[in-house]
DNA sequence: TCATGAACATAGTGTTCATTA
DNA sequence: TAATGAACACTATGTTCATGA
C-alpha cells in the first residue's frame, strides 16, 4: 500500500491535480479512464492543457495502489466486446482526507501565483 | 544561444518562475545569486516554498545562455576577498518579451487553478 | 479497433561534491 | 568560509510500443 505524494515544495504537480479531478468525477458518474481524459482536455482546452492518456492511468493506478479506489472491469455495453475499467471509492475516510490535502495544495499554489503576479505587475 | 523554455502544457515550471523574479530583482537593485535566493525563500516562507541554490544558479545561467543577461564578477566589498557574480540586462527587447511571456504563463496557470477550485469546491 | 497499460526516453529539480579567492 | 557552479541522482511526465477482447 503505497503512500501518495500530495505535497511538494513548488506548485502542485500534474498527478495530484488529476487525482483531485478523478475524485470529483467519481462523485458525479462513473466515467472510465479515457472519458476522464476527454473531460479534462475539454475543460482546459482554452489554457492549452491537454494531458496524455498515460498520465491519467498513472493517476488512477496510484489511487488504487494507495487504497483509495478499487477498480472493476466491465463491458462497455451488453452487445460490445470492448472492456473498460471503472473505479469506486474503497476507503471513504482516505478519500476525504486526500481530497482535503489536495485542495490545500491547490490553494497554496494559487496563493503563490497571486503573490508573484502582485510582485511583478506593479 | 539557447532558447528558453517558457511554456509547458501544465502549470508554469519552477525555473521560469524564478527567472521572472530575477528580472524583477534586477529592476530594483543588483542582488547576487544567494541574495535572490534568500529573498525568494523569505517571500514564500508561508507557503513552504524554499528553493535551493542550484535552481537559482541554473535560472541565471539559462538567462545568460539565452542572451538576456550578462554576468560580471565583483568583489563583495573593497576589503573583502569574496567574489560575487552580478547580472545586467544585455538585451532589453528580449528581456521585455520574456517578461511578457512569463506573465502570460503565470496568468494561464492561475486560471487553471481557479477553474479547478471552482470545479471541486462546489 | 478502442481502452488499457507498460516500457522507454527526456525534462525538471533536489542533493551532494568541488572550486576559488 | 561564503558564493558559485558542476555532478549526480531521482522524480515527474511525455512518447511510443504492446495487449486483449
């Protein structure tokens, strides 16, 4: 059971950023990896942030390895041969704790950028 | 004359972030590497961002290699044996252009974090 | 063929070692 | 002995290859 790396010294990293979105996605529906990827790409199209599929899968696998999520394989539809992997919260406490940490990281990062913009733009 | 890497897909990287502060520092006074480091550490103490000296020097060297700055060695004080390296703008146009790019990167990064916080916190 | 996942390669950065006056 | 800079090592992430149904 590996620990997740949630905080670093500089800005929040891409992996935890994506993991926070994964937790959100799971509150809404049950998208699978590629769908999450597409939602992220669409959401940040304007900013030019287009994550690649490997990073999504690494984010998901880490969440499984750390005991937050569990994975289950399904057929995409009854008449389809295509298999997908969907995810569920395994440990609610861990998920809540993680989410809090990640939001802190987001806020910390935002604070740094705001400071920098204040410092520079005057 | 190497080009600087100013934009990436995800958030702004530490190196360009520091380089933007270097440009600002040079507008104010003529601090040398370690002084810049200390100013940065002090400024972001609250956020726990404590860059290390190697990263400052890499940022400075890159700015020299790309033709934005030039370096000059000096004695720290007349009666001191200690040498320091101070920096000057070599190419004003380049410096202005770079600063704009970096501010754009900051704003882009800020926009992404704001979006994420909106998405998550509701 | 699509979704998944692993392997491989590179970039970014932290840590440690070296130099010089 | 402080300031600088290089070397080294590890982490984060992008790109490419592989697999299964």
